[in-house]
C-alpha cells in the first residue's frame, strides 16, 4: 500500500509537465498548419503581403429607384425560360442554382418590388455565390476585420497586376525585392494609367449593392473587374474589328460585356444559367441604359446587330452555325459535369470561329473523390476541330491558363485560311473585262500614257494635293457638321444633298477618274463618318458582282489635316497587281447561314460582314509574305487619294479612340461593266454633268 501511495505522488508531480508538453506539441502543430496555410495563401497573391494596404475599401450602395419596366422585362424573360431540369449531381455549379429559388419565385409570381429590393442587394444574397461575393462571403466581410483586410489586399494585388499586364508599372520580382512599390500610388492614379492603355473610360458599373471592393472616384472595383478589363483588352487584340460578334459562356456578373461595350464592341452575347441571367440583366441594363438588350423570349435572339444578348445556356443550341467570331469561357468549363462540358465544347466548335479559354487544370474532385474535374486541352482534343494558337499563364489569376484556339468551319476547313485559297490571279481575267490601264500594253501604246496613268498602272493609287476647291470643301463641311453623328449618314447621302454631288462629281475629278478607268464613271456609294471606319484589310473588287472585274475605283478626300493618331487610311502600293479576292471562294469558307445573308452591305445581315475577320487575317499574312509596304495617307484639307478597286487597304485602328478623322469617301464604277445598274435605268446626271446611281434607300436608317 505504501508503494502505491508513493507511486501516485510521483505521477501527480509529473502530470502538469506532461500536460505542458502535450499543449506545446499542439501549439507547434497549430503554428505549422497556420504557416502552411499562409504559405498556400501567399501563392494566391502576385505581391506577397507586407504592410497593411493603405487604400480605402468598403461596401457599394445601390440607391437606384424602382424601375418597374426593367424588372417586369427581367420577370418576363425568367418566365420564358420555363422549367429547367435539376443540375447534375456531379455538376459543381448545382449548389448555386439551388440558392436562387427566392428571386426566381418573386419574378415568376410578379412580386416586382420585392424582386427589386432583393436585386439591389444582390451581392449579399445567395445568387451571386460562386462568381461575385454572395451571402456567405458578405457575412464574413460584414463582421470580420480579417476578412475585410484579406479581400482589400486581394483586390489591391489584382489592380497592381493589371497595371503590370498593361505595362504601366514594372513587374514585381521577388528575387530582387521591392514587390509592393505600387502601393505608393493611389488606386485612382493606377486606374488612370491603365485607362490610357485600355483606350476607353474606366468606370465601375453602378448598382453593385453591398459589393465590397476598393473605393475610388470611379466607383467600387474588385478583382473581378480587373480581370474583365484585362480580358476586354485581350479581346480587342484578338478581334480588333469592333463589329466582331463575341459570345461569353458563363459570364458571372457580366463585367466582360460591360467593359467590351466601353471599348466599342457592338455585338455581345452572354450565355449562362437562367437564374444567373437575372443578376446579369439587372446590373447591365441599369449600367448601360442607352444599349439595346435582348433577353430570353424576345424576338431575334441571335440576329446580328448592335445589342447585348443575355440568354440561358439552352438557347445556344439554336444559335446559327459559325455566328460568333470569338467564344469566351472563364473559370467554369472544368467544373461542369463531364458530359455537359464535352457537349458544350462541341457546340462552341459549331457556332464559333475562335475560342478563348481561361481555366484551371488542377483536376481536383468535383463532388466526390472519384469525380475529377476536366481540363480544357483534353476536352477539345476529345471533341476535335480545334487548333491551339497560343497558351500562356493568365496574368490576372495564379494557376489559371489562357489559351486561344482556332475552330474549324462546318465545311471542314480551318477558318484561318491563306489569301491564295480565296483569290484568283488577276491575269486570269479576260483582257476585255479589265480597265485599259490594267491590260498588257505594247511599248507603243504604253508610250502614249501620261505620268499619272503610268503611276496609276504601277502603283494603283494617286495622291493629289490641294485638288478640291476650298469653297466646295467648306460647303460640304457645313452640311456635315449639322448632322451630329460621328458615323455619318447611310450609303447614298448624295441623293439628298447637292453639296455632296458637287464634291464627288466635281468636273476635274470625274475627268481624272475616267482617264484612269478608261470609261465613264458613275457614283454609287459614300462613306461620311468622321472617325476611322476600322474596316480591316480588304479589296473592294470582291464585294462587287463578278462582271465588274476591277472597273471600280474610289476617292478619299481630306476635309482637314489628318492626324496620325486618328486611325488614318492605309494601303499597300502595287497590291492591285497581286491576286484578287473571289467573292464565291470567300463565301464558300463561311457557314451556310453566313453565306446566305444578303442584307445591305455595311450593316447587319450581309455575308461580307461575316467574312471581314477571315479576309483581314489572310490579307495581313499575305502582305507580310509579299513584303508589301503599308503606307498611310495623312492628307491636308482639299487633298485627294484615288485608289484602285483591287488595291489592299484599310481604315486603321485609332491610337486615340474617337479622335476625329474628317473625310469624305466616294466609290465609282465604270458604266460599261455595271449591267446591274443599266438594267434598272436609274442613272441620273448631276448639274456638273457627272453620273450618279439612284437607289430607294433613306438618308439615315
């Protein structure tokens, strides 16, 4: 008994020490786990955290009034969506859909004011979980300083990264130190620098109720805004033509459509879960009140035109073949159920020309350890029809990959084709079909040509300085200034204004045109925009009926000094003697839907609009291979450039968007080769004696 008592006393003495050892071990384990967590979190940032972020942050407030018409329109679209099958058990996005019942019920049942109150605080509600804050994150941000500080640094880190991506701030290098120098500037200063490279005003959309982000004079910004700004700029590099048709599958809050609109993109389609469409429509329709929107159930959802479409994912099945120049998917394809994702890749190959993917490749579990997420490169390989053009880390998010693919056309050929595949050798045209100066001439006949004819024959253009009388230029400018639209009138304003006929059918100008083309000329088209057309590389000849055969020329007249930053007219001297685009060969490269469109040229619904990107890409490559010299026309008031119908030319992208480029453009044909005009008996003589064609087209439409 004595031994037992002595042993118990000894054990009692050791118990506190043992407890201290156990607690110390637990403390070390917690510290190790915390360190590992901090190291893992540090990988999410491009600029390792040091001192607290000095930039202000806070919650946005939506004080917009109740707009019954807007909410009713969203409700009508919601009802038009009909019943939707429940999300797949293996679909990572199923939990998002399950949290949308409250707002969907309010809209479907017509409780519009309740829906408005819900949507004005949507970033504190379940529908925005997974793509922009949501109610869970909002609760943490509202009550926890650590959560606010973490998100403040996240947004700040992405703004610095955006500045680095745009080249307005040097890229941080952890090996050399100095990784947070950008914090010495304010968010407004950084956004101002980015804005100059972006090319349009950077303003956060209004109506982001309860969204936490960086507070600036331009509104509340988050990491999602900065990623969308980067991607909008990236799209402008891939599709410089602002008439390009863009489709985003899985658009989140809708920021990419918003910033693309700021850059001037006219035709943007969002395809997403029907209940997410509600959030997107509420934000975008209030942020862009002057923009036309098309929602589910409304007429012409995929008709080309100046509009933002917000449609459910099921609508994509009815999209015409080859109707989008670029399809974009950001951070969603790998998380979809495998059959859904593969079917979507097939649809993208059917409706798109190019595919821009920004996704992760972690192959992590979706909902069970056995159900792993897919990788985009493997999915497009399984589907077929894709060719990768580029692959690089995504600037704006660690662990994400940005890939650009070309997509095969429905005809089985790649959309990116050689110029030679769509053109003919000009020498194949019968001599009698071609203008006199384009035909082979013996030395005796060639000796009779004057200097202008010889230059034209060799180079395909003429520049005439101070050619147009000042009084004719001023008379037209007065008329044009009264019309406050940078894009100008429709294609035949000469029918409505004598000042335009006096300009375009000025006797010395007409005489020179007829000397170059060897035939009487007839005026039939004007372009009156006072900004760059941004119409990329092309020849005019392929846009005409086949019988025109190069009997076509155009005039570019400067009304003021043309600045090099405004997007000047550019051309390649001598390219009229190269191969000539064949309209039927071009149309054969389009989808059946595109090739069949015969609307008014220059507006929605014409096959040439769908071919612009394909033609310009192939021409750009052709010019480089031929060693062509791209030349700008920087005219002064009264200067005139005349160009051949087969000359490669373009309206270049302005370095300063919206900078005026005051000009008048006129197109003419030789009457002998315009049998389509002659059959209509619609030639008319102007008082100058020149001919112009009559059309039943309004001045503005």
